[in-house]
């Protein structure tokens, strides 16, 4: 477990599968751009039983408040073309946003990955309209590299995404 001042980050536990699936299912319905693929509940649970959602090339962790309530998630996936891990994150409910939780989670998780993985680059792909997430990236020291034009299809249209990265030597 990774502990910060206001949050904790840890892998998902078996007893939390139903609650977590409901949270991501609801979040995907409420958000125009939800950064995770939502699959059937059966496949979701099978994948957890097989991988625990934690492998060398991809992993997922919960973000909890100090009362151990699930408030969000953060994940990584190995880039296909680059020597990098791409990070994705979300705070599920509006009531838990704008409190610094994601900034703290991204800082802690980035430090953890650089300390525990042989990786030199972490990368974020953020929709260009998502100003709050862009602000978090910048506050965490991620550097803007450019726009990937119409790189993501969401809600019936292609979206531009801003690419941010953090190198090991910059962390």
C-alpha cells in the first residue's frame, strides 16, 4: 500500500469487486470520455481472478480516502511503441473532486512506478477540453509534448488529446 497525507493507493481486493465494478460502470455512463474500457461483469471478474489487475505490463490500483472508502482509481499500461508506461486515472464522484486527491495520487503513483519498475518515461493522454486533468498533470511536473489530433473516439466523435510526460530524471 502507498500512503499519502490524504489518500491511500493499493490493489483491489477480492471482496471489493462488486462495488468497484458498479463504480466504473456508473462513471462510464456519466462521463463523455471515460479512460477505461468497461467490459461485461463476468469478463471483469474473470480477468481479476486471472491477473489480480496487477501485472508487469498493466496494473490498476484503487485510490482510497483516509476512511478507506474507494474514491477513484489509477492505472498503468505499457506503451506498444514507446519505452513508457501510460497512466490513466479518475476520481469517481464529483463530491471527491477538487480536493487535491488526484494530484496526490498521481505524484505518489509516479514515484512508486519509478522506484519499482525499470522505466524511464511515464505518459498521460488527456482530452484537450479536460482542463482539470491538464492542471493536475502540470502541477505534478508532467511536461506538455503536443497534441495527438483526433486520436481517441468517444461519444460518436474523434477527440484531440494532449500528451504529457514525466521522465525519471525529472521526478
